[in-house]
C-alpha cells in the first residue's frame, strides 16, 4: 500500500507505548512497558540495552506483531501498526530470543517455506545465497535438529531475511552462540547495515552494544532511561561505586541528597556516582549529612545494573545531554 520509492526518515517511531500483561490467580498484572517513546533512524545500527526483565522482548514482540500493545502508537517504515499490520510485517525481519527449530525441515526447506509464507515469488527467492552468507551452505540439506545452537540461530537470521526486509531485528542474538560464530554473525550484520539495512538488536551486554551499535537506548523497568549516540552514552556510563560500611547498624539504607544508595550484605551500602558529576568526596559528604558515621570505605567499578539504577534515579545529578 505505501509508496516504496519514498524512504521514511525513521525506520521506527514509537510514542507512549504501554504494555500490561494480564495477571493470573498466582501472578499480579505486570506493567512491562510504561510509556516508551523511541525513534530509530533509518540506516542505524541501534541497540536496546537493558537488564533481564527490562521489557526489551516485549517491545520487539509488539513490533513483530506477536504481542498486543496496551496503548500508544507504533509506526514501522512509515506504516502504522494498527492500520497496516501487514505492511509492518513486510518491513521487518525478526529473529526472536528463543531458538525455535523446524525439526521436520532441512535449512533450505525452512527458508523456502518462510519465503512462501511471505509471498516471495520463486524467481526472487535466495535461499542458497542466504545459507552461504550465514555459513550454512554445507548444512543446506541436513536435519535441522542435527544443527548446533549457533547454527540454528544463524538459520533464524536467514529466515528473517527471506523477504529482504529493510529492517532486521535481533533479540539477544548472542545467546547460545560461541565466540567464533558470534564474530561471523556480527560481520554479516555489519555488512547488511552497510548495505542500508536498519539493524535493531537487544542485549544485556554493554560490551556488545558498544561494539556494534551507533546509537544505544537503555531500557530499565519498562522505561527508556537514555537514548544517545554510543560515544555520548559511554561518557555518561563512566561511573563508580563507593561502598560504605557504617559504624553500628542502620535501620535502613540512608536517603542521600543527590545520590541513590543500595544495600550490600553485612550492613554496608553502595552509592553510585558518575565521574564529572560527583566525586567520592561528595558521596561521603552526603553520607555524613544523612547522619551516618563511616567505619570503612572502598570504591569499585559498577556492574551494569548499578549503572541502570544510577541512570534511572537521581535526576538532579543527571547531566544535561545537550551539553555533552
Ligand atoms: P527483557 O526482554 O528485557 O528481559 P521482557 O520483555 O521479556 O524483558 O519482560 C518484561 C517484563 O514482563 C518481565 O517482568 C517479565 O517477567 C514480564 N513478562 C514478559 N512476558 C510476559 C508474559 N507473557 N506474561 C506475563 N508477564 C510477562
Ligand atoms: Mg528478552
């Protein structure tokens, strides 16, 4: 339906996206997305980075049409998800997080079936080309169940590409893929991106997002807490933890002015600050101001979860992204 000669400026535009999973007898309803705004420029290599349970797969699955959104607006390649779901589907190749294998097909058959599903005419199919590109040429006629996890995942990537979509989405593509295959997969994804394909990938590894993506959105607890060009974001992620052992026992983790503290075993607590927007000095001053007497202090590099927490809280200490 849409005019394919006019390319949209943005591959994906999401406004106010919400998703609440209905609860059951044993589980309360779960608000997985709390009003997400996201713009993914055409041609970008875009990373959705966040810890497990952040809502990444929920967002991807809404785009893919396998989860219904609760509210908000989604447009993919200029097509509205509510008005033109088929148009959206045609614009996307999605590699889901879970490895699924068609046990009754060979890889070549699996690609042919998928191409048929997308209505790709026989003379425009490129099963063998895709199998070769993903290093599966010699497995074209093998039983899929005989493939390793990494091979199955690469087959899933091939399946996602049978209809030549302008957007490729990979949900946690590294799971179950060994280091060598990961290199190959990334090399191929980079090639696709260089050829103009917009690539969106989710990961909970900062390293992976950092290595591959030109833009990174950080998702935590159903919210986008940062979305920036990778180098800008990396400067902001330059954080450290101060671990404080208080004198005596505290009833609770102290409320600190300008910082967020989290409990550690043995009555200690950790405070995360961003270099350039705080210092050990300032953290300790805030701790003392909260009435805590300090017995011992150490510093450490934070893990990603600490970083997410630091980005999610403490708006007062959050740098103005327009000033970087
Ligand atoms: P991520 O991919 O970032 O790990 P998910 O989107 O899978 O996060 O999950 C986000 C939240 O929604 C989690 O708390 C998860 O437990 C919950 N969730 C995901 N899928 C379902 C579902 N089908 N029913 C109920 N809750 C779900
Ligand atoms: Mg997931």
